[in-house]
C-alpha cells in the first residue's frame, strides 16, 4: 500500500508530461498535415468524388426515422460520383456525438449528414475544425459557412392524415403517442389536430409523451394507455412501429409515420405521413460535387416531394381518399396552408388571426397546442 | 468426479494481477469468432481499436474526455462501497451536480473566471452531496435501504433536469428547444491542444489522489474501513456509525456531482437532456472492478474509455451494427467480472462421494 502514492504521482507525472510530448508530436503532425490535405484537394479536383457519412440516432432497422434516412442514403449512392457511404447508428445525442462525427471527418468523408436535433452543437463544433467538409444537420437552427440545415414540412401530410383520422373515428377520441415536447413534434400534433377538426370538430386528440425517440416497449405502453381510454384511431411521432402493433392487436385504426409501415399492421393501417430523403440527399451530393453548394436552411414540403402521404389502405373509403387527395393538391399548389387563421389555442385564445398564415419563424418555435388537443406541454 | 467451488485461502498477488488480463484475453478470443463470422479480421479490428483510442493525439484526448466523468463517478461509488454502502445513484447525482453548476453559470452573473468555476464546483459538490445525503439520512436514521432510495432518486433527478430545460431554464433564443443558453467563456474549463480534452481530467486525477490519502491516511478513512468490515465492532469501539453513514453517502454523491460540473463546464457548455449517457451506472462496474481503490478507479476508468472510444471504430470502419459493439463491450465486462470470481474461489474436481 505504501507504494500506491508513488504510483499515483507517476500517473500524474505521466499525465502532465503527455501533453508536453504530444505537443511536439502535434507540431510534427501540423507540419505534415498540409501534405494529405493537398493530396485530398488534388483528388477532389480530379474527380470530386463524394464520400458521404451519416450519423443516425436509432438503428437502421427501426423501420422508421433512421430507416427512412438510410433509404435516402442508398438512393443518393446511385449517383456515379458518389462513393459507397458510411453510416453510424444509435449515436447518443449531445456531446458524445461529437467524437463520432469527428471520426467520420478524420476518415476522409467530405459530406456529413447528422440526422437528429441533438447533434446540433456537436455538428457546429466539429465543422469549426474541419472547414473543407460540408455538414448538413437535420432539424436544427444553427448554421455556419460549412454547415447547412435541412428539414421537411411534415406538418403538411400530418394535416392530411388528420383529415383521415377525423373521418374514421367513431368514438371521436384519437390517440397520439409523441416523443418530446419540442416544436417539431408539437407542430405535427397541431397540424394533425387541425386536419381532424376540419372535418370533425367533435373529435379530440389525446397526447401521451414518451420522452424517447426509440423505445418500442415504452411506445407500446403509451399506445395501450390511449386505447384504454377509448381511442379508436392512433398515430404517433416515434421511430418504432410499436404503436402500429398495439392498434393492430386491439382492433383500432392507426396512422403510421416516417416510412410506410403497413406490414406491421395490415388491418389497422390507414395511411402514413412519410419522408423521402432520397431526392434531397441526391441534390445536396450534386451541389457539393459541382461546387455550387452553399450554406442554407432547407425546409422542403410536399411540393418538393420531401414529405408525402403514403398510399391509402383499402380501409379508407373512396370519398375520404378523394377529399384528402384534393386537399393535398391544394397544399402543393399553395392555396391551402394548414396553419392559416383563425386558429385558437387550448384556452380558446386566437393565436393566428383570420386571414393570417403563421410565418415560418413561428412554426419553427411552436410551443402551444391548438384547440382540440388534450395534453400539456411543460413550460 | 464432482465439481465443487471452493474458497481460496489466499489469492496470490500474481493471480490477482494476471486474472483480469487473462480474462480480457479470453474475451477478445471469444469476440474474435464473432468478428470472423462478420468477415472482419479480429487482429485488424483490435489493432484499429487501439489506434483509434490511443494511437493519435485526437484519439487519446477523446479517451481522456470519456474517462473523466467515469473517474469522478467511479470514485464516488467506490467510496460508499468501502463502507458496504451501495450507492446506485451516481447517475442522478451527476445530473443534480450538473444542475447546480449550470445554475451558477447561467444566473449568478459572476464575471471572474476562477471565482465562477469555484462557485460552480461547490454548487455541484453540494447538490450531488445533498441528493445522496437524503439516502444517507434515511439509512442512518431509519435503516431505509439505500439501494432503493439512491436508485429511485436517479429518475427524480433526470426528470427534474428535464423539467428545467423544458421550462424555466430554457434558452429564450433557442426556438423553444429544450436547451439552456450556452455558458459564457467565464464558465468554461480550459481546453487543450485544439481537442475537447479539458482540465476536468486533471481535477479527476487530483480527486483520486485526495480520496486515496483520505481513506489511507486519516482517522475518518480508517473509521470508514472499520465500519465497512464490521459495523458492530465499530459501534463497540465508540464510532458514530449513523453520522459516518450519512457523511460517506454525502461525500460519495458530492464526488459524483463533480462529474456533472466537469461535463457541463468542460464539454457540453450547457444543460441539456442526456448529459450523462449512463456514466453513473458504468461507475458501479468500475468501482467493483477497481476493488474500491481510488487508484484502481483511475485505471479501470481509462480502460473503459478505451473500450468505449475504440468500439466506435468497429462501426466506422467495418460498418458492423451497433449491437455488435454492445456485445463486444458486454463480453469483455462479463469475463472481467468472471475473473473476479476465480480470484476468490477455485473450481476443484473431487472424487465421487466426497463431501461438498
């Protein structure tokens, strides 16, 4: 035991010495660094190949959010100059992710997609150290010269799916399993509810929070609790298909999310607001390849086909299908906006006046529920 | 022939030293088959794990970044374990520690760098300590099981921090996203070599040294050891066991709380959801493997850091699924814990009919 303090001193000494040694190494490194950078630049000048990397928040097999991104990744790879891309799945959000993102940067990727909100700070941080790499962060609000953001107006197909739910419910209770009370999710719940109420003002949307993007067990419990209080149509803002399976097991209807998940609930499935990341990823790869990419905040909607409503199941009556298709076309042409006033919040106060359309800034920071939602947002 | 488990009379130093190393070897051997089955050369993969986590300034810095909170939490947990007090609540203590530090960083308005950091440090220390102290008080006063109390208080702490970031502490300029504002430079620890390594690491080493001296060189440390090995004897010797239990749990939580300070001040620069991806739980394994010694905690935390950081490369280079990385890390822990068993016990073949 007497030797232990000595050992500790040794460890400490080593720890303090290491930076000293490493600084020297670092100098060598920086002196040798330009060489690979040059060769990389030359390489790029020659063929401008795209080596893309993706950071996923869930497993690619989640059948939802991450699956949809991975489909987009594969679609992008069809481009001749896009080399086989890399993805890293189930990366925790927060500071932890910076290491993984930087790992991609160090391994010669020149276009990096970080596909969850919680990677925002980490993406900006890594981008600062890797100026020659283009970063695209999904769903955030921070940009830099080499960091752009992208997201989709999911509220558009959400609104349409709300119309379907409003038409299909018999008990006028609709259940919504939701992940986190952040603007993206709240916006979806509101758009969905506005769709419901546009055809069925009696119907109410009950919200249960799970505080997780991907946890099939928790999602299933939340869905069951909604069925227990009488919901006969469910939908969710989650990455797993657990809500679909709950509805299928209990004979309710369900509206999916993220990707066409009908195989999980062949009888219960109605439709689903879904993502098509492929077209956007392809466009971004093209821009980076052609050298025309510049940092911007992309927010595409149904018009650009980044988001859409999946094909209806046979359970949806023809006249409902026709109505929703018509509304969908109106959204695409710009004549219908889900957040056009008058819109009241839960307390009955007008939040968007008649004749007004909520500006994008308000939509991006949405922090209230509209009338017809049963649930609370912690403030 | 019969197989019996027998307690070793003495475990030789050689055995205690070689068993963990051998067990890592066995784990790597077994994991090698999984790698082969996935079409990856095991040697290549292991080489890459080492290179990734230790082979460059960047890799090493990331390993140390990962090691830092593990050392704090591991020290906290191991201190309580010394006294046979089972603090399962380091995770929650990290959260309240981070909360205390963030409160000072966001709302105190202190302008001087070192005063700010000192205030943040003590806020984290007190918050973590108080949080664990609740369990200590209940245990000392009414013999309430501290395992249950500390474990359940994790959930309270995490949800409480969620409440703050979704509610009163939310960044007014953050588009209603659940994040506090970023800390000013006054409230940030120094970073080195253009990496994310921060002075929290040296603080962790210093803490380990202080804790070591405290346990081995002070009367209090001696009392903790005595109470840990025989509470009744300690009472008979006139030691105030109730006070000691409270005190040890307080200190245990306070040290885990410093991990929260180090994470928000050194790395995250704001309070947000998921500031600790389970460091408090990993700390339990660390304290166990380190045999509750402060020096051991530093070494095991570092190995854990290598494992966690190097594991990324399996995904990055070979596109192995994340489940594989978890299985790989699980295998190594499993064999390490098994080696612990064989240090204390041995298997013996006995001819039929012999007593068991």
